[in-house]
């Protein structure tokens, strides 16, 4: 059976974002007894009134994501697209010796217009350097 979620590289080394079919993003909270326990990526906002309570579990055996607690936030498609574009930039930076500004420009040329403003070079440069160092 195909997974019903997408796994996208996170901002930190070795971290992952899990995106369900409705566009909600999750972060790993813990792993125990063959399950990954996930929380909404908006669960730890500084503004406690808007902190999301969404939770999910991935069974490592069936590789399926099941929502255990509904979200109090809304799915933000732009954030999911940003994660995907940034992940692509990191892979491109790690797999070649192309100048970072060119990797950035080429990735943004392929991205949707609403995503381009969300990924300035100054914000992503350290992540691209780290991705290249890891290889």
C-alpha cells in the first residue's frame, strides 16, 4: 500500500516534515512501539491562542498516517510548497558544486510566484551550506 503522506526534509539536519493528503504539516514528536507520533507544525506558536492541537500517528508497519486529533489551524498550501522548494534546493546544493545563488535562482524559476517571496537568499544560504557540508 502506498503511503498517504509525503516526507519532506526539514530545516535542521536529519529532521523531516510529514505532509498529509489535506496539506497539513506535521513534525515528529517521538517514536515508540513501531509508531511515529506527530504533532502539527503549528503546535508551538508563541501566540498560545493560535497554537494548533493537531496530532497524527504513522504506523511503521503499514506506512499510513492516521489523524488522532483534529487541527485547530488551517492547511496552508504555500508553506507546504515552500518546504518542497527548499528541500529541492538542498538536494541540488548537496549534489553539485554549483554556486548557491544559481541553485537558488533556478529553484525559484520553477516555483509558483506566491512561493518566491517566501524564500529569500539570505534566509536559505546557511541551510544550503550545511547540505553541501554533509556530503
